[in-house]
């Protein structure tokens, strides 16, 4: 717009002045609305047992921790048993310890309770709260491990790494995880192990779940050059609280095995029986411990069975940085390569970043 004014200050000048005032008013109104919208994004409220009230945004409740986003303190973690009341106009999925799920807005109720529509839930029974609409990255959680050790006497170098990433939605969760171990020594053959798997788990309204796993294993201690596997499973949660998770599962496993000492390969069909147990302490310092064990009886090779047990303990050093010790035990009573070892046992120590 050409708003140069004539010397006499005629009609054109007055119209341009009015247009400028209108543009300034529109811009001011726009920024006021923008500021109001930014503030409106943080409309949730949490009342803490010490009497404080914090305005922000509920990210999730998991393992006894409320993740809460605020303007002044960024994202903070609040112990769930320290929360007195909570409210939010957003829609959430809320799961209680019985496995039942509820959907709705978090309404203010009496101390120690949450209102969801016509239902009122005790906060001590709530184990998971998940916003229905969330960004992709905010639905991810997991960890990364990295460890190393060196012994001069045998010129021994050990390197370990691991990672686990889980994407959660109300009706399913997808988990990608893997770990590696390598040991180089001057007086012995190199040892290395690799395991990786992608798990797709579908969640029912109660304690049951079902899904599939695509996995791969390699272990030169067991002469195993590679074992791709496809698993179909059904699981049930036995206990789920803000301190303990426990579930069992069963299924069928198809495998394709190849060994270092032979060029031949073999296909197999196995059963699957297993369980997982984890316990966690969210008071500072945090402590997580878990055990997972699986038994694989073979339907293809008579009398053969395999077993895998993994133990993991993580101790918090500083926020989100943990010291992690693991123990793994692999057993195969009838390896398909002649002379292959039946048993492999090991431990690792690593630093873990959790998110």
C-alpha cells in the first residue's frame, strides 16, 4: 500500500492513517490471541500433598511417576503417591491395577480420587495414565546402554551395548530392543553375542495381550552363526501396580538355525513358556530390577529344549543416568552342531541413559 501523504493532508492520507490503525489493531489482537492460546495449552492442575498447586500439562503416569510439563520448570517428575488431586480438560486412557481401562477427562474429586465422567477412581489404584492425543516422540520411552572394561594382564577388552525403545498407544505397544557383547583377548578366541527383536503387542480391555515377535540371535560361544525366529504369543498380566509388574506368556516359535562349524541349516518349531517380573523404586535414588525367563521345548527335535534368562538391575546416579548390571544365561541341551557348547553365562556393567 502506498501511504505517502499529500502536502495538504487530504482524503488519501486520512484513509491510509485509518488503515494503519486497523492493521496495528489486527496485529495486536493476533498476538494477544496467540499469547492466550499458548497459555491455554497449560491448563491442567496438580495439587501436591504439601499444599502446592502446579499448573501445567499431564504427559503420563507410569511406574509410579507423573511426568508433568510446566512453563517455568519444563518437564518434571512427581511421585504419584505425593499427588493429592489432579484435573485436565484433555481426554486420557486410565488403567487401574485390575487391568480395566477408563476413558475421559480428569475431573476434580475428593482428595485421593479422580473423576472420569460418571466413574470415580481411587488414585492409589491407578497404574497408567496416557493422553489419547499425543505427539509421536512423546509416546516413546526406553534406554541406551554402553559399557567397556579392560584388563592389562590378558590384554582383554570388553565392549557391551544395548537399547530398548517402546512406542505406546491405548490399544497396542511396539518395542524394538537389542544388545551386543564382545570380548577380545590375547590368550583366547574372540567372544561375541548379538540379540535383537521387534515385538508388536496388542492390548485388550483387561489383563490379556497377544502379538508377534521377529527376532535374531547370534552367539559364537554356542557355535550359533544365526537364528532368525518368528514368534506368536498370548500373555496375561498377573500383577500390575506402581511398584511391581508381573506377567506370563506362551506361544509358538519358528526358527531357522545356522552354525559356524557346519554349512547346513535347520528349521524348527518350538513351544514358548515364559514370564517377566520387574520391581521399581521411584524414591531417590531410583532403582529398577527385572527378570525375564523363557523355556523353548522343541516339537521338531525329540527331547530338545532351550532356555534363556536375563536379569537387569539399574541404579540411578543422577537424573536419567543409571548404572546397570546385567546377567544372561543361555542353555541348549541338544545343540544341532556337533561339539557346540550347551551353556553360556555372562555379566555386564554399563552406563544407561533412560528417557
